[in-house]
């Protein structure tokens, strides 16, 4: 089974984009073409493309359900949403908002939690599961700790959720906006935060470059320690790297990367860069083993 799935999601145009030209043409459920204002074409192919009419449940079924099912069997899983600000990362990960009651709009996170507990209940007489829940932000802010049944200890901050089930681990990462700092016009503290975020994203890019550009049979240095984000993702990516670089049949992890994009021409260059980032992951295919 391939253990890295890369998908793209093109959200519906929003009110700010009213009347804007679209920058993509559907081919099928895996391929589409992006075109710029000069009509230059860039073809992309992913494991699955979720177009504007896709449902939250569709994304869950394809991207997350297999990972949740395997997490209970102690196979580590990571789900990452990537893309520019406003591209739909949080909508996909969490849903339309905490006041939203429409179940159809529930994001990956609540669906993962529901299914995880369902799967554990279904296990019946298996040994007790210990679940550790933590939320981390790139800014490294810990704002609380709580205890809930099954001795779950939690540490909250901004952008990722991490479960430990038995000896499997599930990490959900809603990455910060990937656009260039100049485009945001940020100043002061916001600018400093944006720089930290960009540093983390660039560290992630470096890790992926190291992962995908190494010569087969040679293990090259993977700069996991360059940012908090890459340290968090190390468990998810390390077995991939060992397996990929050393050509071993190993790797106790599965990763899903969802590239979120605006469908409009005004965001063409950010969408192109997001999709190119995702395309680098394609083609890495490993066999999972139990922890
Ligand atoms: N697939 C979708 N269907 C309907 N609305 C969507 C969809 N994706 C995003 N939206 C809406 O678009 C807006 C921006 O989306 P969202 O907040 O998820 O962006 P983001 O990528 O997380 O941005 P940021 O990096 O700033 O957090 C929100 O109002 C959200 O509800």
C-alpha cells in the first residue's frame, strides 16, 4: 500500500472572488490543468482531486479514514493541510466553525476523533488504550492542561493535534498560510510570526527536498531539527526516509498531504506553488509495517 497520499482541494470561489476568472480546468477525479492569464497550462495529477462541489465527508473517507483505521493497529499516521491563507485548510481540518451545527460541514478533526473512539470501543476485550492528546503551535504556546477519561493529558496551543493510541501516533497538522510574507503586508509582531511560520515551512520544504532528491542507496542528512514543525513531523517522515533512501521494506507510518487552493486566477501563483510542493511528494510509495 502506498503510504503517502497527496491530494488537492479546490474550494468554491468566495464573495471576495465574485466575478473572478477561474484558473483550472477539470480533467477527471485525479487530474486537472492550471492555467495562468497568458493561458499557459500546467497539468497536475494527484491521488485524488476534490473540486468545489466535494463534501467534507468525501475528503474524510479518502484521506483520513484509512489512516485512522491503521492508527488503531499501531501504524503512525499524519494528515497535513497545506496552502495559502484562505485556501481552505482550517475548513477542511476543523469545519466551518465552532458555532456551525451542520454535520455535513464537520471537518477531519471531529470525524477522526469520533471514529477513533468508535474503533477502540469496537475492539472489545483488547488491552486498554492510552490516548494522549496534544495541540501544538509553531509559536510554541502552551495554554492549558486537562484530564479527561482514559487518562488523556492535553496541551493546547495552535495548530496540530497528536494522538497516541497504543504505540501508534496520529498527527493532524493545519499548517499556517504558505504565501510569501511580502504579499501579506504584515508588520510588527504579525510580521515576526509570519517569518517564524515561513521559516518552519521552508524547513519542511528542505526536509522534503532531502527526502525526494537523495540518491538511492545513500542516506543523506535530513534537517529535522531545523524547526519545531519538522521535529513534530519527524516520526511520521523518518520511516519514509529510511525506507526510501535505503530502499528497505519498512516504514511504520502513513502520511496524507492535502494541497488546498483557491480556484481563481488572482491566486494563480500561490496555487501553482502549493501544487508544485505537493507534486514533489507524489511517487513515494512504501510498505507499512507494525510498530
Ligand atoms: N470547501 C469549502 N467549502 C465552503 N467554504 C469553504 C471551503 N473551504 C474554505 N471555505 C471558506 O473559506 C474561508 C477561508 O477558509 P479557511 O479559513 O479554511 O482558510 P485557511 O487556509 O485555513 O486560511 P489561514 O491560513 O488564514 O488559516 C472560510 O470562510 C471557509 O469557511
